[in-house]
C-alpha cells in the first residue's frame, strides 16, 4: 500500500503569525508574499509542500509584544506537494477533510520577546476542528512598511486528527511534521 504524505497546516498558520507589525502597527499578510510550507516523511523519504492560499492580520509593537495579537487563516484545499497521488489524497477525509474543515486558523494571543529580533508567538492552532496551544518561535525584521517573519514549528499530525484510519500509526507517513514560515506582511 502506498502511503500519502500529510503535513500540518498548523505550521503554516503559525508561520503567518510571523508577520507581526512594528510600532503598534497593523500588518496584513496575503498569499504570494513568501511561503507557508510544511514537510514530513513518507516511506522513509522526506517531502515538502506549501499552501498557496492564506491571509491574516497582525497587530504588534516590539516595545510591548505582549499586547500583540494575530489571526492567520489557511485554505487547506490549497496544499500542494508536487506529487499527484499525495495532492489528491490530502483534501480527503483521512487527511485534511476540506469538505468539513476548509480552513485552519492560528490565533496569536501575544508575543514574547526573546532578545534582538527573536519572538515566540503564543496562541492556539485549530486544524480539523481540534484546537491546541502552540508556541511558534520566529524572527521578525521590519523595513519601512514591510515586515518579514521566519520560523519553524514542529507538530505531531495525529494531535490534530490529520492522517486517520490506515495512516494513524505513522507506519507509512511519519507522525512528526514541520511547518515552515517565511512570509512578508505589508502595513506599518
């Protein structure tokens, strides 16, 4: 039986939060301004993918990151890996179940300063109706009206019911996945 590769959008949602504004500014994140990606392992081979549709809003002041917040929404049907079989399986019931759960959402309640341009975005990631607290470590750099955020979030896909039925054990598709965020937001 050939395994399908799943990747959690949580990473993507978390990645979207990376676009935090500066000087108590509001920033807007839109697909096409960077990459909201994911990675995993299927039958011992690493694969990568990304989401082509996502958006979000972020409010952030580097002097008071604890007062910041963000909401990033990811269109789960926009996941692509470049493998026809995998891409055909991901929207289905066993993986993302996009008919029932068309979006994943990452809501950041605050940001914690870690020194320099490093922050932790603390919030809730919701995938397939399952909400879990997550912390997305990121770097945030701003220039004029542009904010660049980059980070990585490791997730366990089964915690969000991604990859159920024959895919639930990790035998063909590893349970550990990564979400990679490298996005640019506009505003300021």
